[in-house]
């Protein structure tokens, strides 16, 4: 397998890479090809891969190197890993439109949550009203599943009708110790 060159270390952060920064929702920029991709914690192809990204996994490129490496985060975990960026595929226009629509829904959800917190603090609503309305604000229905926000932990969850998947927390800076770098859920 032709791996990225590791001799140069001039990194370039692409425009708009702040979309996946702490506190903001994930926005896919690329898709893992049908063959999948090996991933590393550090951009060093001389080491064995630390994990593998599944085919079709949507990722966000947050950093690129001239040698071909790309640092990406996945919607399922948000923890950065390095991959051969030359093999990543750009999503189709319809996938991008769906992603932008979802991002808009998530921002609206967070805005509603903030308004509810302000109303509770100003005593315009009682705690029971806050709790009922906050549940609906943190629930985003999408296709055949739902996104759920657990505000105390800052964690977004995806419910597909069968399982609850952790998408990641916007409060954590480090991945939980039980999450392997490079692992990606469905």
C-alpha cells in the first residue's frame, strides 16, 4: 500500500476547519472510500496502524499536510486520527445539503436550549416546564433516527431505532480511555 510521505512536517489547516472545534457540531467534509482506511494517532506510516475507519464513514478534515496526511474526526466519536488524505472522497452535493440542513437543526436546538435556560433563570418558566421543553429542544428527528442532546454531559447521541450511539461530547477535550483512536461506529 502506498502510504503518505512522513519526511516533511509542514501542516496546513484548511479554511473552515474550525467547524469541528470544541462546542460546535460535526460537519462532514469527506467520506471514507469503499475499501476503508487505516488510521494512526500520529502521522507516522512506519508504525502499524492504530485502527481502521469503516467504508462510507463520514469524516471532517481538520488538518492537512503537503505529504498527503489528513487529520480527521468522525461523527461517532469526534476524536482526531490521521489517515492517507489522498484516498478520502468528497461527499456528493445531496450529502452536503443534508449535512448543512442537519447543522442548522442542531444550531436551532442549541439556541432553543439557551432561551429555555434564560427563561428558567429569569423565572419566566418553572423547572417542570423547563424540563419538558428542554427534552423537545434537545431532540432532533432525522430520517429513520433521532439525535438527542444530553446537556449536563454535553454529549450528542444518535438513536437509530435499535441502538443508542454516542456521537461525542463538546465538553471533552480528550477521548474517554475506553475509546480506541480511529474506531468508528456505524
